[in-house]
C-alpha cells in the first residue's frame, strides 16, 4: 500500500490550521510549508508534525509544488488551511491506496460552509478539486490564481467523500477575497492575451447569475443561495472590469491594483495584500 503525505501551505492561518491538521492526523506524514507567518501558525503546526518548513512566498502553484517535492512519499493529498478532511473521505482515500490505485490522480468533491449552511447548489457544488495525486505524474500549474494539479501521465478518477471548506468568515470577508482574487485573475488573463469589452463586462455577469441561481439550484437555498449567486456574478463582473482597466491604462501612467510584468505603468498592490493560502476556486468562470 503506498504511503501518503498530506501537504499544507500556510500564511497567517493560526485561526484554522489546528482543525485542518487534526483532520489529517491519520496520514503517514504531514508537511507544512509556511510563508513567514506573523501569527502562531508555525508554532501550532509543530504540535502536529515535525515537518514544518518556513520559506518565502513564491506564488500558489510554486509553493504547493515545493511542498510536494519536500514530502517523503509519492502520493500527495494537498489540503488548504481552511479545509477539513471528513472521516468518509479519509476512509475512501485509505481504501483507494490499499487497492493499488488505478489512476494517477483523483478529484474530490468540496462543499463550502457559508451564511450558516453548507452550500450544495450554485457553481460551488460539487466543486471538484484534483487534490490526491502521484507527484511522479502530476504537478501544480497556474501562475497567479485558480491553480490546479495537471496530470501528465495516466488517468484521473473521482472520489465521493467530501472535503469541507470554511472559505469565508462573513460577507465582508467574501467581498475582500473577491477583490483580491479578481485582481490576480485579471492579471493572469491580461498576460495570457485576453481582453475585455462591453460584451464581457455587461454580458457575462447576468449569465453567471442565471446559471448559479436557476440552472445550478441556488434558488433552493433561499436567501443564502441568492446572495452566493449574486456575489458569484459580481466576481465575474469585477474580473472583466479589472481586465478592461489593465488594457486601457497600460502605458498611461495611471495606477491600478496588481502587478503586470513589463506593462510599463506604475502599479500598486491592494491594501493588506498578504498572500492567503486558500484555494478558493469555486468562483464562477464565464
């Protein structure tokens, strides 16, 4: 039976890291890679594992690849500090590895707790994440945001046990995260050659709302479902608005949020732009 390493990257996660690592205590190894937290994250992590590494922040994908490379075992389960492995998922992973895995990676359904309930509607569910993988075949890709595991060889299967996600403290925290992630998403799209016009800014958000609220069942979650659907649509609007802004101010001397390499204009990071080590990829894409 292959042994399993659970990897976690952290930055100022003292409020969440203990519960995350408790849910991972059944693994053969836990590896925590911290980006010089200013709180008690490292001290708390060391209560659960002696494999705690502190290094500078190179970006989401690069940090997760470093954590996988530092692990002792080839099979990796990547966990975020605001996530919890359910007992059902832990049992399923152990059974899958014991049976000699037929795949080189496995997608896991993730359910998010927000506004007082588990959200099992909208674009947020089942929010499959490829988190269990053989590092000899897979690695993290994605430059700034929406990083994911890409498997170069073999096939990818799906597990049924859920990964629990405590993504946001409240609506204010949700809005702060939207602002931060749309800046990164716009930067990534801009550098990839994408551009935005009125069709994208005005057309994609209402379509995103209709998809979330009607097609994917947000209406069944009452007011929380409406709020999540509306904020998902706002995410899409803000992402394209910031992409338009990047294109129009390039070379103009104006300042914008974010950092675009080689853009020729002054840039600034958002206030309190400490990197958070959360993979909040349930936000809708057009």
